[in-house]
C-alpha cells in the first residue's frame, strides 16, 4: 500500500517533442493527468524528481506541466534510458530516503520500463501510473504495462494512487485532492 510519507514521485521525460508525438487523446491525457498528480504531490508534500531525455533535441518538460511544478521544476538531464544509470538522478532518489517510487512518463516501453525494472532490482517498491504513462505506439504501452505486472511491479491508475496517498476521507487534504479529479 502506498504511503505518502514514504513516496517519491518521478516524472520521466514528459517533454515537448515526446508529448507532441502522441495521438490527440493521449496527448491530452498526458498533460491533464501529469498536472493532476503534480498538483497532488504539491498538496501532500511528496518530493518530485523530473527527468528530461536529451532536452536539446526533445525539448523541455511541456509548459502546461512545468507551470504546476513551481519551485519543484529542477529537471535532471539524462541520456541513459534508465534513471538508475544516471548517477545524479539515482543519488537524488537515495537522498530522499523513501522506499516507494511512483513513476510515470514517456516512453512506457523504454525509459519508464527500464527505470521501473532497475529500481525494483535496487529494492524499491515501484508503482507505474498506468494512465499517465505513454508510448508513441499504444501497443508498446500495453505490452510494457503487462510485462511490468508480470514482474510484480504495480500499475495503478492516477485515482488509485491519489486515494492510496490519502488513506481516508478524513485526511485534511481530501477535498482538495478530490477537486483535482472531478
């Protein structure tokens, strides 16, 4: 079960060119749902780590999402597909001293998949948010999520993650989080 006090949120490569390669429905979901989980992390004080794969070529984190990050917008530039292979990113994860990693981003079958796999191998509980994780080819996304499940990596939806973090409707942030998903 996810615990907000033991979680880190990691957004992988939700960048201009990658988001713009998605079909219109998935592009809208990527932007909307990324904003919701970032806003929830702000409300619940969950640390956020942002990565950008080769931003000179793929652009920065998409502006609509970047605007929700405020002071949390401190992206780690990477060229490795797995975030574990990047010393700066992995050290940032270790520094947080949390055991639960909530991941989402683009591309599901490359950077998200490899990162999830290697984080699990390092002993973390890994949750890949299924409705904020995309690939240019939807079949690649579906296959990747299925493979992650077979490897005992959780693939909950955005709402499932938010309500696990809340634990109860008596949580002082319940109404604020509920308003994000209405």
